[in-house]
C-alpha cells in the first residue's frame, strides 16, 4: 500500500487524509520544506545525536511523507473496527523494571546526575490479520474512545505503521509564535480522588521540573524565553494529567526549532544532556520512535514557516509482518517508588491497548469533580510560590538595574541549559550576555591552565537574543563571569569538566575579577574557599523552600544532590572574609559572598525561585562594584 497518514488534531471536526511519497533523510536539516507542499516527518529518538548527546543507536530512519494530495474526511468515516492481538506482554518484567527504577533513584538522582529521568519498557505482541487493517481499526477505536488527545493519528510509510493518541504537543510554530506544552503528573482514573492527586507533592514537583526543563528549551528558541500559562488539567480516558502552556516569539527555521527542543523532558529527563547518558546506561537498547516526534512542516498564506509536532507517546508501531510494539515510560523523581512507577507504565499503555482490545477501558473523573471550585483552587495554588518573571509579560527595560546596563557577562554552561534561562534574566537586568559551553574553554589537545582560561574565546556557541551565534566576548574580557550549573560530583578529580570549572573559578578569584557561581559552580567555589562538600542523604532535586539569605527571607528553588557545609556565618580565606548564608539545622550552605564574588547553591533562574530575579538584582551590583565604579568614573 502507498504511504499515507490520517490525522485528527485537537479541536478539529474532521480527519486529514494525506498521501504522498516517502523519502528517508539523514538529519533534520534535510527534511524537505517546500511552500505549498507539506511534509510529515517521523523523527526517531536516535536523532538526539544531532545535539551531540548519547544514544543507543538502533538505526531507526528519519522518514518524511512529502504530501502530494490532502483532503478532509468526517470523523464517522473512520468507525471502530474489529481486531485482535495475541501473545502480549512487557519485554521487561515488573520486577526487572522496578529494579531499574531503584538503581536510577540511588545511583543517578542520589548522586547528582539530574533531577528526573524517564526509563521505558515495551509491550510487545502480534496483530492478528492484516497489519494495515488492524491499524485502521485501532485508529477508529482511538478516535471514538480516547478523549483529550492532541493528535490521534495513523501514519503508514511503507516500512512501518504508527497508530496512536498522544496527549502532548511538543512544539509548534504559528504566526511567529513558538509554543510548548509540558505535561506531567499522572492520575489513574478511577484510582482515588482527583483532589488528592492535585495535592500530592510528588506529582506537583514532577510538573514543576518538566516546566523548568521546557523553559530552558524555550529560552533558546524564543527571543525573550517562554511565558507560562496554566496549570490546566488534561483529561484522557484512562489518565488525567496536569499541564502548562509556554509561548514566545521567535524567528528560527522550524527545523532548528525541532533540533533545539530534542526531546521533551517528559520522555527523557533533566538536565537533558545527562538524561540521555542515563537513559543509554540503564535502557541499553534503542528507543525506535518512542520519545521522538511527528512533525508537520508547512507554510502559512503569508509564506511563513509553520510547525506542529506532537510527541510520539501512547503509540503502537506495527511492522509489515504484524509485530506490535507499544513503548511506555515513567518519570522517576526523588519521591518515586518502584511499585508506583511500574503501575504508571501499565496505565499509560492502557489507552492504546484498550483500542487494540487487550485491556478494558476505564472511565475518567466526573465533569462535576473536574470543574469544582476545590479543583480550580488547587490548580491556582500551584502558582503561588513561582517566579513571576516567567508567568507575567515583561516590558523591555522594566527590570534594568542602574550600573549593569551595557556591562558584559559570559555564562559558562556545565551541561545544564538552565544557563539559557539565566541569560534572559541577566539581560532583563541590563547586561549583555554570552553563553559558552565548558568545552570551549579547553582547546583540543591543550592542557587547561590559567593562561588558557584567560585567553579562551567564546566561539559559535555564543548566544545572542534567542539562539543565534556571534563572536561573543572573550572570557578574560568579560565584566562578569558566571560559572554555571551542571550534573555530576564536584569533588570528582578525574572528571575533565570539574577540572575545567575549578580552574576557571580559581583563575577568576586570583585575578580579582567579578565572579558569580550557581549550583555546581557554587560547589566548586566553596571547595576552593576551603569548605567541605557533602552528598545529601535526601537530594534537593526540584525542591522549593524559603531560606534566610543574608538577613532577608527568600523563596528559591534547589536542584542539587551535593552541598557545602559550614558551622559558621563568616570564613576567612586567601581572598578575604566570606559571608555565608546557611541552614542552621544541618549547616548546608545556601549562598556565600565576598569581595568581587558570590555563590548560589540554588537556581535563581528556576521557575521555582519566586525571588530569584530580586536576589540577582541585589547581589550583582555588589559583585561588580569595582567594574561599575570604573565605568562611572571613565
């Protein structure tokens, strides 16, 4: 059968029927994009290698349906049909999957490798009869039975057939507006009370963490980052989720938008680069199309590029010989339990398996419960402690701090693109900001020395505005250097990243030039100042709390498994006396400041940090006082 696609998109009263020719391409840049002829790209998880991230490469091809003809058909043209499957079961037993969950909680989240990770398993079976007929029957069943989907679809490329009902828009571009839709937190319909779910700390923090991670992505593809709307409920037949909507204006080619947002934290984890390493370590097999995206690329009437790309989840893949795969995953966070995450994978598979006749359907919560004042109040309460910087629209220059305008800053990224969000905040305060990866500070084959640090220049990784490139500012010439966050053990003497970050911070201290450090950078600064470093028994991953910060109460967000410890509020160092803000109950250091430098264990840029921008606005003029004074006096 010739290639075709059936698409029902959110809110439509019809199904789009697309027919065309399939081409296989090597990279996102090669996806055909011609005005007047849409392209539907089926993007596998292995394309994450285009970002330089780790992946178990299974060779799944990037296939593109270049549309020759399209038409609209009524919904009732695709009735549910009879079908059956046989020999079904998960490739990993519940016990084996539960053991992986425990390994990740202990060895990855517990040791500072990240805040959350998604590990998948696959339900496998065989379709009885003709695979295309079975896929059409499943499409009709999903169309009739599943609610709350972003896309319900059937895509046949000739070599494979994908059919599913995905709840989640990954990224879209319409009228120059880029939008993302982080969805997380899972309530199994019929399993209890919706209000209990909405008040569950694990479910709340899980959504906050993916919100932060997608804000990082929006910070690279939208000119002023993403503005947050929500939270909302996403009701489906078997599950109810919580979600936010992010929007921002951008001008990138839509293929670049796809690349910069590979792939959603709801199916990978955070920080994304290290999440890919963790996935490869623990899954040890390719993902195929699970966690990838379908992407419909086109142009509008004015010739502007458009993009609509849902995540490939709640999807069955059927091979020409009838082999069936339904991959599902659970988001592992510090509160997770093996039993809970095993149950979540069963529930997430249920929507597709019910359409295939393998499990019974389950009703959703009653509309009266969903629309109750208590539910609305519980959703609204989730924003009370969040950063208004990301929730409210901002007028240009509204936050500019006198003395910072026109000063330059270089942020060194230690593999956590929280730095992109931090760059937007520093720009809002008036600084001209460049972001550079830590690897740019160590030319290939060159030992890392103070001289190398001082002469290191920002290369093509420099960020100006959204995600453009530019010559940037040499690290040594920057008015402010920010040693940024990243995963890993700050005390690991064998880790090249830690060596580079230590030498960067040490050189800046020795030169007496303004320095701000955040999370990992802060831990390295604390170690150089003689403070002890400690791995927390209970990680602070995705945790918001109120602290005493140099005499002022501040609500801020942590993503850390390590902390410096201090039993005193002041500390004499070779770089002068240092003031320490610490937790008096366990001696954990929240922040420190000295002449020309400051360190923050928390993330001022996080959506969890209600007072993050205020902290930066107060600290930076102190850190940069000499630079500001010189500028004033000419």
